[in-house]
């Protein structure tokens, strides 16, 4: 699993990246009440906003940690947004993205580096 400084995570299998927000982000948001998932077929450029997570505290954009095409969205989230809180790095995933440039993964942090980054916040 790889992480961004914007608190997204990526887990790659083959040429498809599973993407979501980290437990840190989910805890910071509080109780998630709505998730807008991206449309299948949407082209993403690394850094683009591609989803929205709303909580009782705030709404937060989710940024694409990698470039590619959305091949699947988590259709459970609009009806069960609490999955983001219950399992942010599991069942609360947001989208699957077919990678267009796997080298972008090299710029992401592994878990120890991400945890070290969190210690600086």
C-alpha cells in the first residue's frame, strides 16, 4: 500500500490501483454522511479531484494519487457512507483506477514513511 500527503492510499494489483482515503483522513473528517464516487470511464490526471467525502464536520475532495481511468467505483458508498469510517483502508475504498503511468507510484510513500509524515502534523 502506498500513500499521499493528501491522505489517499493506493493498493496496486497488476495495472489496477484500488484507491481510498486513509484512516487518518477518515478520523479527521468524523462521521461520514455522504460519498460522491467517480463515474466509470472518467479519465484522471494525478492530483485531480475525483470524489467528494462529506462528514458532519466538512466536505473534502479526494485527489487522484495516480493517473488513469476509473474502471470501477464503490457503489456501496452512496448508500453506506459509514464504510469509509468503519474500514477506510478496506471496504471503504472509493475507486479502482487502471494505471496509465505506473512510474507515478514511485513518488508515493510506503506505510513507514507515511506514519513518519503523520508525526510531523
